[in-house]
């Protein structure tokens, strides 16, 4: 009986180490994620052995590897990617920071970024600022802390002193962290900064659109432009005025309007121009969303397109071909903008060189919304 009793106590003691291996992370209702120390304790190895096993950059015995991987699975351990980024063992993500993820043109830029990043084995992150500079500041800082390989800022801006100061700060802070600031569809604040710019020919595209109307006999063209001071809006307005001069047409101040790139803005401006009795036979809308609003206002007034008024847009978003009539517009290579931005940033990171400033071309796509007079 004494032997049996002692054996029982020995068995109990022998079982205790196994119980001690059960960490707090294993208990029901645990409040914290498993750590590398939990894995080491569960596997009965050192933290260094766990680290070497997971990194795969140091020889570890098959027995130790099997125990570590079993513990990782049991504890649902997730590798600290931030720590790996600090050690240079994992490639940083590509971060896309945009104003609004629902806009059709920006969504296509995001698609290009995601596709190119995926092709290169990188994770892509998409963040929206909702046009809040403070939020943009916070997101850029967060991406810097997360060791993003590149931070892409997308969309037109008002290039004032405040904007320039913020971009200079972003560029230098990201460069110091081994990252790269990429401005997509917005201007660089100053020469000589560690920044990559990927833009498209706003002015040339607008010149093509307005010239198509003027060459078709439309001498009075209502221009539904973007906001005054907005980089893309000013460039498209300049292209419109270039076309007027090139075709010997007068610039009529009342026909040169400003507003947002929205359907509502296109509708209101066109409606107001008609109510004011302004004479025009053509409309150049500075975005396809604006054109959509203009078409609604024209139809509401009983005017046919293109029989009474011809309309040209800008962007060539997917719905442009589904309108009746199909919309003549300027095609912007939005997906290629995203792809090019990622490619240039990552090639620079990999010391493969690459340009710091690229301008992609735009193309007039002629459909059925313009009639020759």
C-alpha cells in the first residue's frame, strides 16, 4: 500500500509540469493574445528556438520544429508582423490614402494599386480621409509606424501653403523611415524632395474634349468645371480655354462655371444656365458624374441629347457607355495610375531606379452624345 500510495503521489507530481505548461492564453475566456513566450513554454523550448523556427533562417532540429509548430497551432499564435518588419524579414505593405473609397475614379485607382501590389507579393492597405487633413496626417503617421514600403496619396488638391508644408513633412518623415511618399494625381510641393509623382494629362484631355465640340460647330460651350483652386479643376479649365483660343471662339464668362465633381453640381449648374436664358449648344462637363447631372437637367427641360445639346464628359467611368446616348468623354487611365505608382515606389525600394515624375496620357473616346452642327 505504501508503494501504491507513493506511486500515486509521484504520478500526481509528474503530471504537474504538464499543468504548468498550460498558459493563461489557453484558458477559456482569455483576454490577451498568445505571445512567443507562451509558445516557448508550451513547446518546452527557448524563446530563441521559437523565433528561429518561425523565421526559418537558422537550423532547428525536426523534433523542436514539430513541437514549436504544434504549440503555434494549439495557441493560435500570430506572428508579430511589426517586429518582423523592424528586423527586415518581411516586406512592408503599400498604403493607399484617398478621400473617398466610393468614387468611381478613385475606386479604379485603388484596383490598380491592389493588383500591382498583389502581383509583387505585397499587402495593400486602403484608408479614407473624407477630405479631413487631420485624419490624413494621422494615417500617414500610422503607415510610417507600420513600416509601409510606400504611402500613396491620391486625388486633386488645393496646392496652397498649408498643403505644401504638409507634403514636405510627409516626404521627409517617410524617407527617414525607409518609406516613399507617392503623389497620384496631385502636384509635388517643391523640387528636390524624396517624393514620386504619378499624374495624368488633365489639360491635354480637356483641350481634346472642348476641341471636339468646337470642331463640330459648337461655338458656345457651357463649361461645368471643377472647384476654383483645385489642381485638377484648374488644369481642365486651362485646357478648355486653350481650345477656345485655338478655334477662335470667344470666352464667355457666364458659360465658364465652377463647382464640385458631383451629379448634383452638374444638374444645378445646367438647370440654372437654362433658367437664366444662356445660349449654348454644347456642354463640357469636367467629370462624368457632372455630365450625368447635366443630362438630367437637359432632359427635364425637354431638350434632347445630342439633337438639341451635345455633351462631353471626363473620366470614362464604366457607366459612360450605358447612358442613352453613350457619352463621349475623356478616358483617364486610372487603374494604370495605381499600378504605375506602386511599380515606381517598389522599384525604388529595391534599388532598381525609376522615374520620380511620370505623366500618363489621356484619350478622347467618341461615342454618340455629340452632334455636328
